[in-house]
C-alpha cells in the first residue's frame, strides 16, 4: 500500500469564493472538483476545500486530513494491525472508494482509493 497524495482540509461556506486565493497562493487551478451529497469539493495543490452549509460540513470535521492511497484493502489490513478503528466503512464516492479510520492515538483520517482514471490524470502513469 502506497500513499499517493495527502490533502490538508480547508472548510469554506462557498467554493467559488474560496478558490481564487488558493489559485493565487498555489499557482495552480483545481485538479479535482466534484460534489458529494450537499458538499462541494475542490482539490488544488495540497488542499482539499470542503464547502457547503455549516451543518453539512460538520458531518466531516472529525477527520483531520484526506489521504489518497493505491490500495484500500491493503490499507485496512495495515490499520487493523496498528490498532486503528474503522469509523466509516468503505463507501463508494464520486472519486472512487473511501473509509474513515481512527488511529490508536485518536487521530481520524479519511482514506480514499481513487478511480484509475483519476490517478492517471492527477498523479500520472
């Protein structure tokens, strides 16, 4: 199992209002933009902007980062051997599959296995 990318999470009321400053700071355009339930998401540089109504964003604030991995199954085995607890079971989403896990030290992370097309587009071959 390999970590392909790690994102710091940024919380915003409005995605379109949040992106111009991040575009200027990173010198990049968003490489991912999608929606999940009532939340709008954009990935730019090493930031994942999570935007929408505060009550909807609150459903996801327990995780401190989003980590993209190449193999969610292998990750589950690694997490289990390290004493982590899966807090949200593997679920399909707009970018692939994800789960949330609380590490033995209490940190909670969202782990995502992107679709092969998304990995090629963002990470490369």
